[in-house]
């Protein structure tokens, strides 16, 4: 699974399985994105290749943590 923030690819979560119709957990990825403007943003999860299939038994969760800008002085 490729993770997009806006139009930019910021991370990849991947796992390997070769059993037919198998549902495996992805490993967590923690991409950090800097200088994000205020307002809504688009986060998209997209498959890495044509062999990746999903169905109604697959669930995804994205967690966003906003850290305030650090001020010096």
C-alpha cells in the first residue's frame, strides 16, 4: 500500500503473502510531513501493483497527529 499526502507519495506499507484470497495485516508506517498549510488535506492509500486486491473484508485506519510548530527564543 502506498501512502499519499496530497499528490506526494510519503510512505509504503507492505507485506508478502502467496496464499490465494489471504488477508494479512500491513506493517505500520510513520511518515512525517513538514510544512503543511492550514486547512483540509487529502490522504490516500493506493495499491502498490496490479496484483494487490482488496474487498469488503479489508479495513484500513489512518491516524494523523498534528504537532505544533516549535518556536525558538
